[in-house]
């Protein structure tokens, strides 16, 4: 019998059922700066008009939780994170490099991760 769902190949159904039923909590560690970067990437993905549905809502909830975690240590981050939902605040990489020395900041974040 041919699989009716084109996204679930042979032997994949068991995986999806197991993943969907797993309730174990997975903890991760990150610095506020690295979490901020992850939030920005998720916000960009969630702003895509075709990114809707239950998984998008779950991602939004995760972003809210990450925002609270960052703002516990850096309360000033909240306004900047909120701006990430609005394309009017998008800026080019050249602008950030020139205005905020983003390149140096990103290098420091990357070096912290490598240690």
C-alpha cells in the first residue's frame, strides 16, 4: 500500500509517533547573546507568510520563553526583541557592522562558544 502522506516515507511513521508522544524535558544552555541570535532567526522564519499553523504557534511560545530568560539578566533586551517581529526595523548587515561593530561582537560570541 502506497503511503498517502508524501512527507512520511517508509518506516517514518513510528518515528513521528514516538517523537510526538515523548514528554521528556530537554534542557539546553546558552548565553543571552546566543539565545538572542536564535530568537532573531526564529522571528525571521515566523514572519514568512506561509509559516502558519500549530508548529508556528509553538515556536512563538518558545520565543516568548527565551525572551523571558534573556530579560531576567538583560531587561533592556525586551524592546529590541519585540522589534524583531516588525520588518520595519530590519537593517542590513553593513549598517550593523558600521553602527554597532557587530562583527567584533559576533566574533566574541563565537570565541566564547569555542572555549
